[in-house]
C-alpha cells in the first residue's frame, strides 16, 4: 500500500553505493522522509562464471595451488584481499537498508544503526574497463575523508576511523587500491589507518558488494570489532602500506569507532566512496 518514487542506478560493482547516494539526495532535498535502498545479485551461473573466467578475473584451482605451493586447495581461503591472490570469488547477496531523516527516526523511536552522511561518485572516464582505482577513485576517497573531517574534525577522523576496502582479491587491485588508500592517508595525515575487507568472508557479490561492506561496518560500530582478513597469512610484497594497518585477525577496539569509509569500484571506471558514522557520533 505504499505510494512513492522508485528508481535504480547501475554502476557495476559500485551499484549499491550509487543507489545509496540517490536515497540520501532524496531525503536531503525533502522529496522523501523514508527510503529503502538495496541491491541483489545472483551471478553464480555457468554463463557468468564462464564470462569472468574468460576475462581471467576469477580465482582458479590451478592458481590457488600455485599460491599455496601444494596440491590440496583450501577453497575457504579462495578470496584473498591484499594477500597473494589470483582472482576474485563470485558470490550472491541481497542487501537492503532503510534510510530516514533524523527527526522522523527519533519520533518513531527507530533502531538507529548509523548514519550515512555522504556518498561521492566519480567515473574514471577514459581507462581500461577493469575493476581498479583510476583518477576518479582518488577523488571519491579524498572527498570522503575531507567531508568526514569537516563534520567530526581532523583528529577524530585520524584516530577513530577505518576503511572497508573494495579488496576484490585480484593482483591488480591489491596494488592499485592499496596505493590509493596509502596516498590519501598520507595527504590527510593519517597513520596506521585500519583496513578491512568483507570479501575475505563472503566473496564478491558484484552489485551488492558495497552493501555487504556497509553491513559489516554497522556490525563493527555495534560490537567494536574490526573483522580480520583471515584468508591470508601475510600481506603481499607489492601492497602499499606505509600509512595503512591491514587487519589480518579480528581486532577488538577499545577506543570508539566513529567513522568508516566504504570504497567501491566497478568495471567501466565506476567509483564510489561513502562516509558512514556511528550512531552517537554526529
């Protein structure tokens, strides 16, 4: 019995954040007070697997054997963000979140899990159609960090923020995304920036991937735990980490986690970065 606007934006693997931005804009402009945002994808089909396999984007048994140096393959460790890896692991997911303006949420006594203050989108324009950070992703992450610092102040962001990286588990992404995050951290004076990657647990669900990341981030706010990238024993040698702190084990955080930066990118140069804050932060 609901009457309202519907809409959808496609941005490859960044689709969830593209639609999250649309929802935020509708509330900020006063066109809506409640928005349901989500995406779902079920790509584990022979056609999708063959297609991504032809692009050499997927992890394979032979590739995993080469990484492990043994015949037995541990398929639970196939998705290996920022470690020695050979491709991503297809997954299926559906993630939906309810957005409300703050006044309505308080009036209704809603169970508030966090706040999404901004989502920034920049396409890379002319580039290879691969899932890796180009110039646009530098802009989205830099804008996201700057936005959070304007709201919370620079020191709170430096001391109480973390990153949910795209972490696709491809050799190209582990170097390019880590360089991006490292350079952004250096530019804003951030040291030992905690980095986690949901795909180590659930694989790459394509359009829903940043929805997976958002759900993980809300869990970190509630339980004060950063989920470790437990499918890798060590960070790969070509990963940039001068200003980064990759969490390889679950980490209890005594200090408050106040803000998470969710980074996502997709084929075709689609980039999006979101600022998500803990419920009591703003």
